[in-house]
C-alpha cells in the first residue's frame, strides 16, 4: 500500500492544470506502413501510386528509393531535412521482385470519432504514453482542451458536424501552437491547411482555461449523435450492464457518483485515485475515467427541477465487472473516510455485477429536497382553495362552484338519493295548506309566502310594521 500520508498527498496534488491534451492518432506519413495497401513501406523495385482524385498531404522523414511514382492531382510532400526520393538503376537487391503499392485513402477520417484520439494531462504524458480513459464524449477534444497533431507528421481530418464551429483552447500543427483564432484561420487558408483540414465546421480557437476547480462542461453533448455514429458497441455478458452519462454504449463495470462541496478539485482527486489505487498490481487491467456531469432532476419523478452537478467515476475491467466493484467500494470507502478534507459530502456506486451502495450525503439532501418540494406544492394548493372560497380568485363560469353543486345535486357522495328528512305537510307543499281564515295565506292575505330563500310569515304582533322573519 502507498506509504505517503493522505494529507501530504493532497497538498502535493493541488494546482494541477484543468485542461487536457488531446492528440490525433492517424497520420499520412510516408514511413507508416499502415498507410499502404501492402502493409509495407515501398522500396526501390516498387511502383508507388497515390489516389489520383484525392487530396493528400504526406510527411517524408528520410530518403526513399522507388522504381516509379504516380502522384495525385492535388497533394503535397512535406520533406524533413535531408529527406527525398531517388530512382535505383537496375534492381534493388534488398527489395524483392517489386510490387505496385497504393497509398490508402484518408478522406473518411472523422474529427468526432473517439477512437482516433488520445488524452493526457501533459505533453510529457503524451510522449510517454500515459493516456487517460474517458467516456466517448470526452474522448473527442472538449472546449477547454489543447489539440495536438504530432510535430513530425502529416494528416487529413474531416471536421463536419451538425454544429457550425468546433471550440477548443488551442491547436498544434507541425510543432507550432495556434491559440489565436485569426492566426489559425490564416493557416487553414494556406496550402497545407486546405489539405489537412476539410469539412463543414470551422474552428473557434482561444477558449480560456476552465476556471472551476471542480471541472467544467466538456461541451460535446450537442455532438453526442455525431460521436456515436463512429462507435460500434460490443456484446456484453455481465449481469447488469450500465450506461454512463456521455458514453455511447453499455459497459460491464461500475459507476461511482461523487457529491462534492466548494472545496473539491477534480484534477487533484483524479491524481489521488491514481496514486492510491490504480498503481496497485491488482488493478492493472482497470480503466478509469472521471468527469463532471450534470444530472437532470425531476420533482416527484415528473416535473423538471434543473440539473445537479456530480462527479462520475467510470470503472471498466473488461470482464463481468467484479473487479471494478471491488475498486468502487474502495473509492467510496476513501470518500467517506476523507470526505471533508477532499471537499466530498457523499458517494455511492452501482456495479454491473449487481452490487451497489446505499445513498448517503448528497443523495440524502436530494431526497430532502424532493420532500420539501412536495410540501410547497401542498401549501400552494391550500392557499388557492382559500382564495377561491374568499372570492379573491374567480373560477371560470364553465366550472361550477362547490356551493352551487351542493344546492343542485340530489345525489349523495355514496351515489344514492339525497335524504331531505321527513315531509312537512304544511310547508313542503303549499297547496296542502288547510283553508283556515285569518291564519294562513289566502289570495288576499299573504301572511305566509314561500320564496327561494325560505318560508316567510307575518307576525300578528308586529304586522303593522310589516316585519318579515325568515325561517
């Protein structure tokens, strides 16, 4: 196990740069045997052919002998110092019988193909082969990344996409770094630029570094479909495949979710996980990618309530996901033990092998937020009912009020007829009143009258004042 104290390790890693370096893998170099259909670099007895109607830029490192060369209509050779071609008189003894070999077409190589990029934290890591694993969206250059095309190399890349521009921090071509939009636009209009870059999307150069220590949005979610067009998903045999955010395919592995506070630093945490776990022999086969994601939240699972930033740690072991679950448990345990120091207030994981951890910290806060939202909705409904009853809010005329409904309804809540009690033979039916002069209403003496608001009669004591009493 690592002997360095956790506190010392934490402070040594603070201040790591946020932007990554993304390097284009393919090239159109003459010395690269994979660029030839015969899988060998041509020699003195061979006839060399380039596609006649294709544009191509070819970097030549050294001197080469050829028997014959057929060039394209539009192309260029970028010759290194001392490089060139010559024709051998007679037979080249070290070349064999000689063949006709053709340079492969590079027209179809796409910028948004995640398999054609390598990512590293520094240029030294690129040269040493210390590459980072990422989800598909972040394998392609993000808006804060430095794009690198190898210094002694030529290439051709198609930048077409559904977006009008491709934002990046800088682009390095043939050892020259372009971090100004105007300067790079000038290069793109040059002979070499036209042969190396083609497609519908322009470049937006000069983005600043990510100013948030917890990480920034890559910006490639808008190109998700374009990126996934180039990806072929493998068949899986694990118990419960997982689909990480920003990835095109399900994976066998684990996903750790980190809930963080203001003191969290993504680069620091990435290097901590590397030094604590990934250097251990038992995790040699592990691929681990870490990124900031924005998970959409829905109130009561239905109503959108914004996005919550989280740190997604994707762990892939290429098998059933059992080894990745072991590492996921170690990471969650470390987060719980040293959370306050790292700016972490919660962590949980899910694994394709079927394992998972209970939600803690930030997840409990999310549950509390949902409960609080439900209480707010109930309060609003109660306030609306009170306002309607007081007449502050008028219901539409097409919607009957509760009071009018109760008046006009002769049906109870249980579906039966409304019980009016017993019948009063005197007051329920006016035509049944006995004809007693001087007591009840007659055609000339309206001592008793029935209206919609009740039954009225004249009190003989106060009949001179014609005072009415409502029953």
